[in-house]
């Protein structure tokens, strides 16, 4: 039986559910999920290998039509740069959002004439009137979308049908990854994502998305890992919030992140977190 390989790119506005769907398709948590915009800042690849088929699924950062900071412009560029190199373009829409089909990504000028993007209406669990979904599907067809899926990524509803469609229509080609590969992210990057996720979970209201986590050092032995990470923020008051009274907040963040990294690596983890202030770092990226 011939091997098949296909690249799948997810596009969508911030918080449309791309990362949730990405993790649901892989049946494993790879991409960070929070309520903050732009917690996904790079194009993350997840690998699904079933029978003779390998799907490389790309979770892109949330698309902003009018980015302001240099970081936001870089994120918007990353969100679209994969479009011309994939076999399937999947546009995620928050179907529960008012006027959801007015999303700028539904403008076909973003894509080549030969491309036939898949439209995914997500968060259908939040819609009580099912007639609304039928009207949305009809409107989407009128906009030129031939393949429409209705899903709830959070509840894993409709995900199996989408996955089956992608596998069935995958082109013939040699695999690009080993059979047991699950992502192109290395352990350091995954550990950074874990700490970032805990920051947003515990400090959702107090902290904007304008922070980053970087690995300063990673020392790995047979049964243990020692990690030093730096959390960069824009302002001194943000640093104080992360540290908390007598350092209790950052201690809590470290404990939760360490537990998740342990589950990922199955090794004892020593995690040391440091916070530094760097004004305007969002306008000083490479």
C-alpha cells in the first residue's frame, strides 16, 4: 500500500479554537491553550500517523488583520506564510460569535485560485438554535466554500469526521517524520509553553499577552532535569504581579509547571524561574 503524506494548516482569529482542535486531532496536548490572544506565537507542527498515512498539522498564531507592534506583525506573517506550502487549508471560525462570517480570512484574495480552503465552524456546542448553523453553512457556501465542517473541538464533536476527511483525501507521498514522532517542538520549547500556560491560567486578568518565557539553561541527566527559565515582561508592576507577595505566586506557577514537565518527560524536574523587565521588547524582535 502506497504511503500518503499531507500538510494541514489551521488559520483563524485569536481564540477561535485552533489549538484546542490541534490537540484534539493529535489526541495529545502539544499546543498551548488559554483565553489570551497570541499565546501561540510560532507555527507548531503536530504529526498524526495512521496506517499508511501521515498528516502534518500546523497550528498557526491567531490572525490579526491590522497588527500594531513588531511582534504582532511577525505573528500575522507567520499565520499566513504556510498557506502556499500545504495540501489542506482549514479556516476556523467561532460560530457562536456574532457576524462570525465577516472574518477577514474568508476573503479569498488571501489564497491562490486553485486552493479550496476548508471552513470549520467551531464551538457549535454554544449555539442552541441549530437553524442558525444551517443558515451559516448556507451563507458559507454562497461565499464559495465547498467543504464545511461543524465541530466542537472542546467536546471532541465532529473532530473524527474532519480527521477522516483529511486522511481519505491525503496525497500519495513519502513520510517526512518517523512513525512515532508527534511534534517538531523540542522539549525546551514544550517546557516554555507549559510555563507560559500556567502564567496565563493563574494570572489571566492581571497579565497581558506581552510576556515571553525563554530557557536560559537545560541540564539533563538520566533521571532528572534542571531547568532555568526567564520570564520577560514590559513593566515592573507586571514583575511584581508574577512574583506575588513574598514570592508566593511565582512559587505556585513553578510547582504547577514542574508537575506538567514531569508528566511530559517522566523525569524528576528542578525548575527555577526568574523575572526580568525589558521595556518595548515586543518592538525589538529578530
